[in-house]
């Protein structure tokens, strides 16, 4: 088991050295302006920026998921016996169009409230 741990550490060290040498070779080819910019970036602390972005993305994701869940839940047909849903499902225009034979036969009817016309009647408050 000790040999396996030593082998793992050796592979890890080889990989780390290779990776660091590769990344450091890029820095050797940098210009003076790039070195100055790299120093400014290294001096700034981006921990709170990353935290802020994570919070904003999390809130946005929560809102989107809430909208999707509410939309999917409202589209379910679990209340199919509800009269409101039956009204939506059936085509009432087609249903009543067949009952009216002549559209000119439809007449306007006005109902008058006689109690409201005469304010002195004993029935009115």
C-alpha cells in the first residue's frame, strides 16, 4: 500500500510540475504592459465579485424555476370536472350557433326597474 501511495504522490508531483512549467512558460513571453496588468489583477480581490455573481445567478435561477413550475402546474388537468374548465374546453360559440336559426331573430330586451323610477314609493328605502 505504501508503494501505491508513493506512486500516486509521484504522479501528482509530475503532473503538477508539468502543468506549472507549461503555465509559467506563457508568463515569460508577456510584455511589460501585460505584466503591469497582471500585477493589478493579482492585487485586487475578486472573492466578493464571485460571491455576488453566484447570488445573482442563484436568484435568477430560482425565479425561472418558479415560473416554470407554476406554468406546468397550471397546465395539469387535475380539475377537469370544474365548470370553469369545462367552459374553456367546450366551444360555446359552435354550440349555440346551431340553436339560432335566423340571426335577425335576436332582439334586444330592456328590463326596467319600476321601484327605482318612483322614489316616493313605500318599497324604496
